[in-house]
C-alpha cells in the first residue's frame, strides 16, 4: 500500500497532523513522488510555521524546479489553499438558539468538535 493510501485511511485521522504531513512528504520523496512530496510538508511549513519542514520543502522544490524562482509564490498559494473559509452551517447553542458562522461575522469563533468513540 502506498504512503498516500495509508494516510487516507479513516482510522489514522487522529494522527494526521502537520508532522505526519512533513514526514509523509519525505517518504513520498524517497519513493520518487516529488509532487506529493512537496504538497505534504507545505502544510507543516505554512500552517505550523515549522522551519525543518520549510527547509525540506525548499530542498524538494529545488530538486523539482532547479532553482528558487517562484518558491515564495508557491508558499503563498499553498498557505491560501490551506486557509479556505469554513463551509456555512447552522448549530444550536446551549440555549437552543440557531447560530451560524455568518451570524458571528467579525467575532473570534472557536469550534471544538468532540466525539465519543
């Protein structure tokens, strides 16, 4: 089974954080999948601001593209890709009132999803 297939398994979602992206990207690089190798550590480098992931991403980018030209634009685009707006939804608050992200525009929102397994 390929690394990408393993990472897509639902039972591994709890492990699927930035560091798994980083090291999964290195595994894909070792397997010769440079496109996948760039996409995975890009998350850790841009969202988690991880310097080691950024350094590894730069090495893979240089290997893929031959020089640094366009690297900053690539990073910006990846950051934007990972920063898409949440989809619209409606939930009930503790008093039973419907609340949606649109109704809280301009306020800081913390959404904590918890599920008992």
